[in-house]
C-alpha cells in the first residue's frame, strides 16, 4: 500500500476510534447541504488526508465528515476529483482505498446529471442501474495490482438498489432506475453525442461517478449511486446548459436527496 493511503487511514482511524465508518458517501455538485444532516460530525479537510483530492470545482467543498446519518456510521466526502480537472481518471483512487481500509463496506455515490428522458426532467432523481464509459479512460490504467481486472457485472449492487427503491417508495418520492453514461467534460455534450448515447442505451449523462464506482469495486465496496437530474441533456434542453444551473437545481433537490439517503441508511443492517 502506498504510504499516502496508510497515513490517511491512520488519521481517520484515530478520529473515529469509537465508531469506524461503515458507509462512505460522496456528495456531488450542489449537495453540500446534505452534509449538514450528519450528526456529531468530525471534520477533516482533504488537505490533511494524503492522496485525497484538492477541491477544485465550485459547489464542492474539500472535506471529509465522520459521524452518524440514518443510524449508520458514515464517512462523507464533501467534494470529489473529476477527470476533467487534471486529466487523471484515478484522482479518487487513494480516497477509495483509504475508505475501504478504514472499514467502509458500502459506497454511496451522488452526482448531478443531464437526462435523456423528458419524463425524467430537472429535479428528478435517478438510481443508477449500470453505466456506459464514453470517456475512453479508466481509473485502473497504469495500476499494476493483480486485482485491476475488475468485474463490473452488477457493479451497482442489486440488493442495495432494492433497498434504495423501497426507501423512495416509503417516502412517496419518485425514483426510476437508469443507465448513466460518463463523458469526460468539462464541456457539455453535443446534441449528436446525446442522441448517440441514447441509441446505445443511456438514460442520463454526466462527468463523474464511473471512475469511483470502478475503483470501489476493485476494493470490494458495494456501490449504490444516485443522480440528481439538473437539466435535460444537450439538444433536449430548452436553454443553454451551465454549471450554475447544476448547482442551483441540485441545491433545490438536496432536501429530497437528504431524506432519501437517511431513509436508505435507516433500512441497512447496522451490525458490524
Ligand atoms: N451533461 C453532463 N454532465 C452534467 C449535465 C449534462 O447535461 N448536467 C449536469 N452534469
């Protein structure tokens, strides 16, 4: 293990000695307020965690919160690395390794995404059932560990998806499953790219999540991922796309995301 991951893990262990985190959560653009719901948080800036990403994008804070949410012991990443910030797809590798190392068993990813389905407009939530990697990149390129040949069948854990769907239904919150297509960004897609993605089976497009899901599966974390739809994708949207809109619409939906995450966590078995 690189020294980095070991040092970050030691720091997290020392701060969360009484209750090691079991569920890691990555908060996407505009979802910072979900972090406010974490009870008795211990806050660690990424700057203190070797290998964790430097915060870069508006709407992303760079800090890790350790605490409780929905009865679960959680480690919440407020901010993530995006491929488009650095040209490196493995910007979340150390974080995923560290969170697995300190005892997380589940990774709950959130993001903001553009919808290909007019019946799933801005403000909707989508549970990711599978992904398509349109970036041509993979976070495990260059990794020389034996476990780099990661199986991605059921990468988005079927049992956890059932729990998420049940939690949404319990809240009367519409939640449909769909396929997320990863584009590198930071420009938005062209209408032709969006049409192509739709023909190939995508329901939503976005610029994150897939690298973390791949890295997490390498570490045997069970993954569940939720998209907040913040716009109809290029060519379907009535107005030009912008990052401002992503932050505003995701912020407006943050309360629904918070309620759903808590209901999901409450339904997990908290033993161990
Ligand atoms: N495309 C890619 N990423 C996004 C979008 C989009 O339309 N909306 C929010 N993130």
